[in-house]
């Protein structure tokens, strides 16, 4: 946790001085208990931005290739990342995520699965719905309003928790997963549109 706070402090300085960041909606983050932060994805800066805006530590999946680079592996591990194999269902990464949520931690995820080339939010992959439905975590939509340009404001907006009670009570199916993913992405898109310049 000490390393995490150190790196978070460094990122906060960068975001304040270089990007004049604005953080909105911190009060929507529960002070304890499991949380899934679901954000749109526009840049490699998104994970540290997502984690730096709040006080609780945020854990992320990161592609396993990054963990083969010694210094980078150390840094991203200390910043709360764990490896995932891209392009296939990685059961170890899924178990790690569910265990984090079971232990009351915060997990950050980008439902689109990859960065948007246009800056506009795309469609959500089913993974986010699986984590949301298999856990009792508070699901928080997050809008990152860019672009990342030096001395231009960037906003990170944490929304109110999404009500998933009826979907969690429904029998699990492909349709329920899609409906959940779409609902989460709709909240992200609405939050973003409300805070566009």
C-alpha cells in the first residue's frame, strides 16, 4: 500500500500540472465494501487516472506481456495490477478478480476491452457483466472526458451506483449478460455526454 500511495501521489501531480484534471463525484464511491469501477477507455493513462481520483486502492487486469518487463512489472504490480491473457477466457484472472471483490476491494475495468480509436465509447464486452452479476459489488460508471493534451483539462467523473438488483435475480443467460453490459455502457455514455465541454 505504501508504494501505491507513492505512485498515486506522483500521478496526481502529473495530472494536476500537465492535464489540469478535474475529479467529479468522489462522494459516490462507497467508503468500504466491494466496488467495480467501469470506465470508457481512451488512453494508456486511463488506469492511473481512474485510480488516482479516489482514496481507496484500485486493482486492475493488465495484459500478461507487461509482466515480462522487469521494471514495468514491478511498478504495475505495486499499482494494483495483475496479469490476464488476452484473447481467451483467463480463469486465473477471473478467480483473482472475484476474490478481490469477495474481500471487499475495488476493481477497475474498461468494459470495451480496448481503447477507443475515435474517443467515442463503443460496445461493452460480456466480462464486465459477469463480474457485476457474480458479485454483490457496487457498480460505478465512470466517464473519462479527454483528450489528454498538455495543459488542457481532462475530467474523470464517478457516477452513482447502477441498480442491478433485478438482473442479479434473473437466471443467468447470454441475454442477461448482454442486457447488463449494455446497461453499464449506457450509464457511462450518459455520464460522459453530461460532462462534454
